[in-house]
């Protein structure tokens, strides 16, 4: 199981576009969740922060070790998500993966996630 938190910097003057991006994901949650299912992504959370005069997005995720990096399910949402990514994320800034110190997942949930890791993704 992979537990990650990664920090990405937003390009200058893209705050409103990021607002639009996050609203797009919220409005298309059903398809986004189908995409996560195909990736064996148990949790994906996007958080936003401002440090000084710069904005950052943080991606927190819990994914099966054998999760696919892309899925045919919800392809339209994925394409649009990547378009926003390319317009908003500052590629000059090296993403920062924060170090896991402690991962606390109750045993019953971890056991359940382990059973899901073995399942084939649902094709839609």
C-alpha cells in the first residue's frame, strides 16, 4: 500500500483557473471516483495552501501497490483533469514528496483494502 503526500506549486496568476479546476472535479465526482476505482486508489484528497505570495496544491493519496497509473474508466474526466494540471501546475518547481513518519490505518480497514488490492478493476 502506498501512502503519499506531495506538494505542487501553482503557476502565478492561475488561482481562478485552479478554482475552476476544483469545481470541475466536484461537479464530476461520480466519474472521478470511477477513475480512482480503476487505479485502485482508496483515497485521493487535494488540499490548497498559500505560503507568502505563492499557492500550492497538496495531493494526499492511499493506493494499492499494484494500482494502475491510468484507467479507461472516466477517460473524459481524466483528460480534462490533465489539461487543468498542465495549465496550472508550475513545472519549474520540483514537486516535494513529504516523508511518512507514521501511517495510522485501523487494522479492519487495512485488511479490507488488502482484499480490494487483489480485485480486478471494474470496467465501465
